[in-house]
């Protein structure tokens, strides 16, 4: 399996309500450690010359501004839940600045969900300034992301919105193979992704046996964990440790963490060697 080197930045490492949670006064939510301040789960990956975002939740705008992101080659969606898709309207900023549609990769059922939640982005006659997306349907089979070459330019016409015209681009075509990892989020099929030496798997509580072959030889493995004890749709701490140890990456990281787990230092101290909690802003290379 190709072992290209990737760089991953954790944009958010919190569960669906983030940490601190609205209205909660627990010790974790009141923690002064910045590693306990968790936005909704998302990562930014630099791989094979491409800049790739995984999930665009409600904190998307804040995350892009915090990291100074000015360009995305692709957005990969893991599934259709709002904490992973709720920021997609803010893609309009990239449309306006770069004068091009954003490339979104997701399963067909996720696209169908987006058509309901963001109907104005798919309308035949769009409201001026609505998000401009190119949606590519994927499944658990490896796929290619290609950037560069000719692309469609968005030209703004007042009172009308974007006009689409074709134009050439001088930069060379850049390509990367992405390996999806099938998982189950209770009864909902979801996708994790492998980028060379790094794999990212969030919002799962089951990985089918046949998918583990895609996780051999990793430098970094990221797995979700929401709390101690059984959860209906996420790995528990105990289960996440078991999965991480089976995968056997050099380093494993826990994400999608809730305030039901201890504060960072306490949680890190109780984990086995080679496994640590991730935190917002952490960089893996």
C-alpha cells in the first residue's frame, strides 16, 4: 500500500455539542487548559500537493479563520449529520475569492441529505450567491482527487448571480489516491479516510473485519471515542483502545471527545503507551 506522507491538523476534536457544552458547569467544561476547548470534529490534510478538508461542521468558519486557510482542493464528508455538514453554506467565501465551485466528495445518501438541507444550493435557478458545489459520489473503494488543469470560472453578475464559463489554468494537475474506510455509526454507514501514512476514522462504533486490511502500516491512526462505557453509535474509551491496539499504528489519537471523559491531562495519564487524546490545533506529520 502506498505510504505517502501526509500532514494533518485537527480543526476540532469535540463531540456533536463541543466542549464546553452550552449550559454545563462540569469540571471539564470549566477547565482552563486550552486542550479542553474542543470545536466540532474536523481535520485539514495536506497530501500529495493537495489541501483536503474532512467534514465542515457548524464551526467551519471559525476553524478556517483560525488556521488562515485560503484554499481547499476538496472537501470529504464522513456522513450527513449536522455536526459534520452544518458549515457548508460558508463555502460561499471560497467560491467568491477563488471564483470556482468547491469539490465535495461523499456517499450518495449524503448528497441526497444535502439536497434537502441545502435545497437552494441545488436549485435549477439558484438564489444569487448560493453555495457553488461539484458533488462527487464515492463509496468504500479507493478514489482519485485531481486538481489543476482547466476548470469552470464563476463570474459575478449583479442581480443575476454567478455565470459559469470554462477557462484554462496553467498549474500542473495534482492527483492523490484516497482510501475510504467503511464503518458503522449505529445503523448508519459512514466513511473514514486513509491519506498515505495517516488514517482518520470518526463517528464509528464498528469497523467491518474486511476493512482492517486498509489500516496496516500507519504512522498515525485517529479513532473516535465519546465516553467510558457503551455508546449507541460511538466507540467507548475501552473499545477505542482495543481498536487502536489492533491497528497497531506507531501513534494513535482519540477524537470526538465529550465532557464525560476527564480533562486532557487526566485522560492522557490513564491511556496505554502510544495512545493519546488529540486536541484542537494538534499537527500530525
